[in-house]
């Protein structure tokens, strides 16, 4: 007995697109986790810049925030290198919405 692919609301069959390769599952998982971390890092950076522009932070807070964000970026570089990933490997194409990490136009 063969499993039928699930159907979408319009009745068309949806093809299964999950291909798991036991040789690369660790790297693929690292890529997914680092993608989420990179998205959060970019959001934190944008929030920090907004707060700086609005004058919500003292000079000491701005300095501490800058040091922290630079350290986080450096650690992300190290983790990407460790898993053999390029920055573009962490971006996900969301189709009509464009790239997840905003590396597009």
C-alpha cells in the first residue's frame, strides 16, 4: 500500500519535499538553527539602532550594546565557519516575500 501525498484545499496533490540525507543532517540542522539565530540577531540590531536614534540609551548603554552586537556577530562567523556555511546559506527564499534575511533589494 502506497501512502498518498496530502491534498491542498483546492484538491490538488501536494508533493512531499522533505529529503533527509543522513550524511548531512547535522549540517542541515546547524544551518536551520543558525538561520533563526541570525534572524534574531538582525532584529536585535535594528531595534538597538532604533533606540539609539530615538535617544533612549545612555552613552554607556550604547557602548555596551555595540560591544555585545559585535561579539555576537563574531561568534556567528565562527559558527558558520565551523559548519562550513556561507552567510548566503542561512538565507531562506520565501517566494513572493523575498529572502528571509533581507539580502535582496
